[in-house]
C-alpha cells in the first residue's frame, strides 16, 4: 500500500495540487472559484465558494492519488459483475469479504 497524498481543503492547496497533476483542471478550478467568490462578495454568502471548494477538493485528491493497477483491475471486474474480494456488511453489520 502506498501513502496517500493529502490535500488541504483550501483554495491555495487545491490550486497547487491541480497545478502539479492536472493543469487544465487547475484553470477550470480557478475560474469556478473566482466566480463563486465574486458571487459570495455580492451576496455576502460563502455557500457558493464552499460548494466549489468541496467539489474540487475531492477532484484534487483523486487526481493526486490515482488508482493502482490492482484497484483498476478490481473496478473492471466489478463492472463485469464479479465482486470477489470486495467487502460488504452482513445483516448483523459485520464486514465480510465477498
């Protein structure tokens, strides 16, 4: 298992992460956050900016921590209907491996 790259939930941290791993998306993030901050300034409501940060924080974390080959293979198997190796809860709430 590899160590996950943690991304702080802030505009500068998200911008830095995206700038490193996905420059095209970085520009999109900057544009969306700028628009949300302008709206927040006009309406005195930070909700639009918070929504943009929430969405892009997740995207930055995914881009900074791509799936391993084994994880990609597991996803492909699951898409084909083979859930062997995945975990789920049984009726009692215990985790069981399929």
